[in-house]
């Protein structure tokens, strides 16, 4: 079987000639040098996924050309969604210097003496009084809102320790409660666990993110709510999206929306994720259909009294996701315009979302050859990103570095490069 560079290069050349485009004209359209594309077409150089998607979009191949180039990182097996952690307990060690570690530990290991008796006693402790006092639930909800606000302005390393402790507290109170209090506390504990999973992913630990997401499903089920299981598929689809695995992203998002009784809001969030998967695969028509479906579902979805699932700081998430998708579809200029409009409605203090979508905007501008503007936006992005330290945002910052490397001698790029390099090498 021919190697990928030969297959992609030959197909690229065939489609370019069929479209009546010269190599020079095509190079200008995709903002790569004529010499570089010549080596791509002859198979002397492999194409990266970003270039492949841009060529695909320019030639209207609807993902067929991009599909010939594998993801930059081989996708891991999709998250199974199984529980598999029912025998685990939580162990968090905090050191005098402020560092900490968290890991699930099998209960059998604790019983056989792997952990200290002190640790075992601490894990087994329960609130001695059921959580029925007036205001308890409201206080826990207010603290959850504070944790989410902290997550927008601080790194996961700052957010996770108190968030883990609070998740355990709410869960323990739910176990001690009864009736309506028990149901509502379990629902809130599930939201705490789900958000802990998101912060774990932001720290770069996909395994921990999956563990916490599974726990969120179990906690919601304990309170009689099965809808968290559907949203867990949306969360898992985000993990595969950042692995550049378009097929699994779409499959997980479709699975999330397919179950009986799934609320409109979760189906809307699933449609957004499905659109991102289709865009990653270069499937523009399918992407736009999913975006339309997301807009319709989210517009009609009531916002419950519970902490809202998904977006908390964006009033028009579909606009932001549309801008995100347009970049993957090779429409850099339009992507930057849409993202700019969406970012205007995100509060300036929401540093995490400002950095996330600003990074994608800078990437879209750079891909479209607007290097000066891309660098200007990137400096603003780094002002936010340096505060929240996100592993997922660093994915797009890494792509931005690779894109700007073609203009490394350009003064704005030279000025930006040290900040970008530092941001990419600071651990979460």
C-alpha cells in the first residue's frame, strides 16, 4: 500500500489540476509557498492535518482529501463510558510547600494496608447530621458558582484541591440526607464531579477527566437523574476532539443525543460537538446542519434552577462554535470575523473562554495570511492564557506556533515567539 505522502500528494495534484489552478495560484490561496506545496504533491514531504484541511476546503473536497492525512497524534481508544471505579476511594496528599497529588485508590488496596490507617479513617468519615438545615443546599450551590468563577481566572492547580474537597462534602451530605434534599444534593454533587472532570482535562490529565465524569454519572443516577449519562458523552467527545479524532467525536455526540428523554439543552450541546467533529473531518454540509440544530435546541431550552450544564459565561455559544468550525473548514477570514463578534459578548474577566476562542481567532487569522493581526490578537490571548494555564488552549497555541513558523523572520512574529514558547512549556 502506498505511503500517505504519496497518496495525498498525488490526489492533491489531481484535484488542483482538475480545478484549473496553477501551483502558484493555489499556493497563494492556501498561504503556503509554491516550493513547499510542490514537495507535498511529489510526496517528498508529508502534509500536516492543518494544511490538508485547508487544501480540502479550497478544492471543495468535503473532507475526502483531508481524510488521507492521519491526525498529528494517533487517537487513543475512545472512552468506554463504563463505571469501573465503584471500588475506588479518593486520596489527596497535600505537602507543606503547597503542592498536591490526587488519585483514585482501590478500596482493597487500602484494606490490605497499602494506605495508612489514618487515611482510611479519614475517607470513611461521614457527616454525623443529615444535611437538612435551611440554606445548606443554597450555600453549596453558591460555592459551586464561586468555583466556576475561579476556574475562569485561575489555573487548574489552584481550582482542583478545593473543588475535590467540596465534591466529597456535597456527596457525603447527600448520603446522609433523605427525600427531596437527597435528590437535590446528589444532583449538585454530580455537577461538582463533572466540573472537576473538566478542570482535570484542562490540567492535561484525560484519564482523571474520564474518572470524574464517570463519577458524575453515578452520582446523578443515585439521585434518580439519568440525564448526566448523556452529557458525559458530550464531555468525552471533547476529549476526542482535542485528539483530532473526528470520527469518535461525531459518534459520541450522536450517542449523547440519541437516548430517550434527553433534555433539549444537552441535545443542543451534543449538536455543537457533532458540528465540531464534522468540521474537523472537512464535512461542511453536515457541520452546518448540526449548527442549525444546535441553535434551535439551545434557543428553546429552559435554564433550570440547577447550576446550568455547559456554557456559563457565553450568551451566544453557537456563534463561538460556528467560528471554531469555520477555521477547521478552511475559512480563516470568516472564522476570525465570527469569533471576534462572539468574543465581544464574553466578559473580559472570563479569562479561560477569552483565551480559548481568542487563540482560535489568532490561528484563523494566521492561516489566512493576516500575520500582523494574528500576532496582535495572540498577545491579548496570552494575557488571559498565562493566568488560567490550560492544556486544551495550548493545543491551539501549538498550532499557532507551527503556522507562524513560516514567517519566523517577520518582526511581529519574532516579538511574539518568546511569549508563545513560554506559554507552551509551563505545566498546568
